């Protein structure tokens, strides 16, 4: 009896061994099918790029994006990866310098052959890398709310464009607060200037008036002269698009000059200060200001509760999450969904699979990819408390269709 069992076992092992070469061949053919363009993909791994400013004036804003992307990658890997492959990331520092962003993006695409890149924050950095991604047919998931007026086959914009943030936010402050006079203030580069151009057109369309408009270089720290101008002009709204570390100086000096934002005279409406920046500014210096965005850490939905919990477990209980951080978190998940729908890491196939993809687990609630590479999303208005968190006071009932080229605003 034992001899018979041993003989049967021997036959089964032999039969199993005979299958192994064909399984190995299948594995090789699968790799060939999912990677026909020489990307950094093996049977067990796929390499992606993370490209943000870890140093310089923009690091205050971009660090959260890096943390969110790494959290998403960890969670995806824990679930089995993408097409059965673990994600490995190569991280590069754009160093708050636009030529450096372009140089690092070329390295990631040409030398490292990454399957996709999650990165950039400012429009200046995105504009710097865009020709590189288009030349080498790379794929960038860009997380920041921005001015719109752009649509590239090589970029997915996971933040909001102007109609979803700027126009919607000005509608709210005009209708709800009766605002008529606006003072526009921004950092001196493409996003604030173009955003304020759109803001000015919309303010004037609504019958309002721009009583002042000023710009300062990134990293600027002396705002007392413009604060004096604001006090003289007596606007209903300070529309602030100050970016990066300059926010710390601006809001501290605003408070020191006697402008109490809790009294809303003038009211401060920002589209650039998330919870990440407030951490550096100090909640006591932002209390009363309003922000127009699609995401705030305080959102009470179950998706967000799970996201905030996981983020704090990974990055520390004192860490905070802002709009761009959440939009950065969406990038790896949207890419995973597109890759698995396409059954391939090839950029052209991922692109073809992306329109209409939904993410029901998004911390903001729900997003869907439009064929113009932007996301359907809601607009929310929230007011800053002295605890460094925002309280949502308004949100659109429905998702707003993205329109990066609104008629009359170009």
C-alpha cells in the first residue's frame, strides 16, 4: 500500500514538474504583453517616479504630496500591487527650481524608464516638465489646483481647474457675502497671474471691481507695504494666491497690522493655503480666513476618516492633510485602475483606458476622470479655525464638470 502511494506521489510530482516550464513561458509572455515599450517592469516589480520639491521655498507645500503618494503606494502594494507587481518608487528633488524639475523628469523617463510619475506642484514646474513628458511619451499625475488653459495627452490633472475653484469661489463670496470690491494678491509666476486674470474677468462680469493687484517673488517675506495699500483701498475681499513659505510672513504680518480676519472686514479668500501651509503659518494667524478648494481634512465621510487615520499612522499624529495632499493620494490609485483596465503598463494603453474611470474610495468622496484628463469634483468653501483646521461652510450639490478652457476667460 505504501509502495502504491509512493508511486502515485512520484507521478504527481513528475506531472507538476512538467507544467513548470509552460508556467514560466506564460509568465514571460505576460510580461511582454503588459510592457511593450521597454519600461522598468519585471515579473514582480514596476518602477514609478516621485518628483516634488523636498528643499527650497516650495517644500512647505510639496512634502505632503510626497507623503500621500508613498502612502497610496504602500496600500496598493499591501493589496497585491498592480497587475501582480509591487510598485517601487524613485524619488527626485525638484528643489523649488523649474530647470531642475525638467532635468529630473528627463532622468526618470529616459534613464530610469519609470512607468509613470507623480509630481510637481507649481504651474511653473509643470510647464517646465511638460515638453519632456510629451517628447518621451511619459505619464504625469499632477495634483495641484491650477489655472486651467491646458490639456495634455501626457498629464492627468487630479486637482481642480479654474471653473471648479476660482469662478465657483468668487460666485460664493459675491452671492453669500455681497462682496463687490476685491484686492488681488499673488506670488509672481504663471499660476497666480493667470488665476487672477480669470478672477478679474469674473469679478467684472458679476459687476464687481478690482481695486488693487500685486505680485511678489516666491520666497518673498516683506508684505507690510502691500498690507498698507490694502488698508487704504478698503476692499471687501483680499483674494490671496500667495504660495509656499511666503504665506508664513504674509499672514503673520496681516494679523500684526491689525486685520482681524474673523470680522471679515476685509474678508480673506484664498485658493492657495491648505492645512499643510497653516501648519507653518500657525492657526492663530489664519483664523477667520476662507479657502475655496475641493478637499479639507475635516470632511466627515467614511472614505476620508479612513484616509486621515492611515495618513497619521504612517506620518505621525501631528501631520495634517491639505487639498493638494489628497489630490496627490488619488494619483497612484487612478493609475492603478487605468493600468488594470488596460491590462498593460504601456502609456498609450493606460491613456485609452482612463476616460470614465471612477474612484469611489476617494477621500473627497468620489471622482471620475473626464476625457479632457481632469476630474469631476465638487467645490467646497471652508473657514479656518485657530486649531489649524478648516470648517466647511458650503459645498456644491453636484460634481462640477471640468472645463480647462472656459469661454471668455482665455
